[in-house]
């Protein structure tokens, strides 16, 4: 069952379930969204440093387009 089918199933079912079930689903949803928002805090310090360095590079304009990288790669390895 795909995402669209699951959404349709739950749209139809939500009016048929009891309060206990709704509270469990709500708690699951809250836990899921909190974990999604706080994923950064769970990363190792090395990963955080690399992400922050990447963001700093972007802000300082130290970036290259995909096309530029491919051109350099082809030159370096004599690819046509």
C-alpha cells in the first residue's frame, strides 16, 4: 500500500476510532516530529562541524557548480 492509499485509508478511519487510539496516534506523531526536528542534536560532533563548515563555505561563496566540477574532472582525467 502506497502513501496515497494509506492517507485515504486513515482519512476514512479517523472518525471510527476511539479516544484512546487517537491519543496513541497523537503521541506517536508528536514523538516522530520532535525527533525529526532534533536530529541535528543527535549527530556526532564531527558531523556537526562538517555541516557547519559547509554552511559557512556556502555563505562565503566557496562553492562550485556541478558543471564546473565535471569540467575539471574531465580535464584532470583526460575524459572527453
